[in-house]
């Protein structure tokens, strides 16, 4: 967990180079599914059709703190390319 932002993002870029090819290998085999999402404008729940990768692996996070860290990490990286 480097506190230096540049070091953290450099590590994550290297991790992505190793992990993304494995994940992308499963992107072609999908199945349709429905899930509920809240419309930000109205606050109402609506059904949304999504595609799920049927054979892709899962990321297991062992604790609530880990879940929170992954959530914040995703938010901090969402606009990076």
C-alpha cells in the first residue's frame, strides 16, 4: 500500500498487464442477466439488462476493510488510461 500515488499507480499498471489478458480471455462468452439499479435522477429502482461473463474468475476480498479499499481504488482509477 504505497502512500505515494505515483508508486501505487505504477504498481497497479504492472498488475493490470498481468491480469487483464486473463480476464479478457473470458469476455467473449457471456450470458444475459437482469439486475436492479437505482436511477440517480428519480431515485426509483429499475431493471437493467447486463451481460455476465460466465466462466470468468472472481476476485475474493477477505474483509469489509478489503472491500472498502478495492471500492476506493476503483473510484480513484476509473478515469485513468
